[in-house]
C-alpha cells in the first residue's frame, strides 16, 4: 500500500519511514551530507529559486504558492516520477528543512503525488464496480 509522509530533516529517523528523500533545493543547515539518512537528494523537485524567494514562507502567500508550485511540477514530470514510483512500492518520506510544518514545499508535493496515485488507482476500482441493481 502506497503511503507518502512528510518530516523535518532535523527530527530523528523512525523505523517506518520507508524510502527517505530530501526535497529541498538548499542543503539543510547544520548537517554534513553523510549525517542525513536518505535515499536521495532531489533538488530539482523543489520549487524554483524565484518561487522560493517570492514565497518567503509567508502563510499569507500559501494558496498562491501552492498554485504556482503545482504548475511547476506539472511542467516537469521527470523530476517527480521517481517519487511516484517509489510510493507505489511502499512508504515514502519527503524530508524538508522549513520550520513551518504546514506551509512548505513538501506538503504541496505530498498532495500532488497523492492525487496522481489516486488517479492511477481510480480506473482500476471503477472497472466492474457497477452493481447488478444499476444494470439495465
């Protein structure tokens, strides 16, 4: 069963985190690369520098940030496809360094990926789902 979760990179590693991917453009402060337990650092899946600068982690810009970042993701499927494939196989943890646990790129990315997982699964569950009562 696919599951995607988000977690601050500064929190201790837990047993059920599956594959861990750092999804920030910048390396988290205070860590050497060998100190972060992760499968990969996917810089390209993070928002563009311009979008990050514009957003500045201001909650008042959150809705627009989500819209713009989603548009960036839609334009570059090759950068998020590996995450989707990993999520289809098991648990994926998206690591981020932002202090705000509700308004960050990992939260948007999680929702974006979950919609694609659900869309892929939906046609399979719809097939043959007509009940006999609904048939002519």
